[in-house]
C-alpha cells in the first residue's frame, strides 16, 4: 500500500467520522455502519492516534458550519465531502504522514515496502 492509498484512507476516515457524527441522531444503523467502516480503515493504518484526535476536533468545527440547502435543511453530505477534500485535512495528513519516519512502523521491512 503506497502513500497515496494511505492518504485516501485518511480522507475516507474523515468522511466516515463526519457522517457518523452528523447523522447519529437520525439513524443508529448508519452510525454503526460508519463506525465499523472507520475502524476497518484505521486497523490497517500506521497513522498516529494523535492524528485522529486532531481530526475529531476539526470535524466538530466543521459540523458547526452552516450548509443550508434551499429547503433550509443542513446538507451534511456536502459538508463532509468538502471537509474531506479541504486543505485542513491535507495538512493534518502531512503532519502525521506515517511514511515520514521508520519509527512509525513496527516492522522496518513493511516501512520500506509501503513508503519507498
């Protein structure tokens, strides 16, 4: 899995966290699905847990943004999509990029395989 794939997974995790929190009052089923998918992506990630803490703070900030549709309802899907493609998320990934240092990996061979 190359860096580009790791970056995409981080962006997917951003979307899933955001969806789960945006819709937690609407549907327990979807919230559970979003949580399971998030955990699936994180399971194969070498990104620091601090990256997810900062991501949670960023998502909370974005959930407060006003994205009213013409009907007056909040458009959470647009909000989540915009966040996942934002410069803020890109900067977070750069900050916690697992390929910055071999110390982020338990297996140095895997680091060499995945990051070079």
